[in-house]
């Protein structure tokens, strides 16, 4: 019998119940959709009954505070849909998002469909810039789907939201989220991006990511630094393994971050980058080096 559930939406949750209700309200009560909420041991107990009798909402409880990566893996283990969507509890889907999603599921058979995201700063009530880099990846690929832009969107779209992923792609390749407190989605995203046989990008906006001063992305602690740096080392090592050296991520921003923890942390971080052969500064294109030389010689009449 064909699985009637087309899309599983996996949502990790921790201490953000009101916003979680807002998110769920933007998802249709439709038997083609499975909403999987994984609570990461929130202080406030949540129960399925709180979702107004929604038959398509399933609640799972994580043991201990293990982070979004662990919660997403629980969602992956328990989902039954043919396609995967990921959402964060404090974000929401846009009006008409699922009309577009069902249309795309019906018309296309790609492994991943990337969508333009949007973002909103809830502290000051204006558009945030958090989505800009991902929007650019989508629009650049649509405008010029050449080899470079194809690799860019496959490798650099390092968030799980605003894209539709075939579940089979994840299960066949045994891809999971890192169970760390920061950057748990980086390795999942790059692995999914590179193993996908075919991809598509859409100008449609289906998702809005929100931002405020308490967002994890703003956490600048030593733990956040060390965790994120370790993930980026593994990210670059994975790209080397796959022969994608041109898309290695330069880590100079982590050196500036390391300075905030003192000279010792800065120097040991630099040494580690060198020993592990990480790319520290962006790779300059040859024409950026040659062009000024040619201009100077032209001025001199050489």
C-alpha cells in the first residue's frame, strides 16, 4: 500500500511553546502531512492534547537536554513521509507554502528542492539579513545553473530549513545530524547536498526564519567557538575527501573570534589550522592578482 503521507515536518523544540504553536498553526491539518515535534526536555511540559486535537501532530520526548541535532535524529527515526521538511520552533511557514510544496512534489522528482527563504527580526520588527546568503544561492543557481553555482548551492546551503528533501536520500546514505549544541546541521546539509542526484531551486518563499538577541546563532561563548570550529574542520575535511577543494571554507573569521579568548587560544588555534592544513584565507582568483598589474602597466604605457 502506498504511504499516504507525502511530507514529514521535523521540529526540534526547547522552551519556546508559544512560538511552537504559531509554527504549527501555519501547517495545514492535512493527512498528507506528518508533523513530528521532538521536545528536548523543556522546563514546561508539553502534550499532544495542547495542539487542538490535530491528528497529524506527533510528539516525541528527548531524554535530557541534548540539542536540536539529537532531536532531529529522533524525528528522522520516526518519520514516515516520502519527503522531509525541517523547521525550527520559533520560525514559521509562509501563507500558501504548502500549496506550492504539494504542486512541486506532484510535478518534480528531484532529490532536493531549494526554496528562497525569508527572515524577520522579532526584536525590532523589521526584515533580518539572516536569509540573504541562502536567497543568493537560490537566485544565482536559477539564473545560471552552471557547475560552479550548482556546487555552491549543494555545498553552502548549510541550514536544513527552506528545502524539501527526499527521505530515501537520507536513509539510503545513512545521513544524520551531529549531536552537538552548535552547528549540528552543517555536516547533514553538505552531505545531503553532495549525494543528491538531481536538484531544483524555486523562487517561491515557503519559510520565514526569525531572529532575536537570544538566538543560538548569536552565542559567542568559548563552547560555541570550539564546537563550531570543530564542525568546520570536519566540513573542510569532507570536501577534501570528495575532491571539492575549490569550495573549502576559509577559517580566518575563527581566528578573529579566537582573539577574544586571549593570545593563547589565538595562537593554538592558528597552529592547529596550519597542522591540519585548513584553508585560512579565501583563495584569490588569479585574475584578481593579474588585473591590477595589467592596469598599472597600461597606465605606464608598457
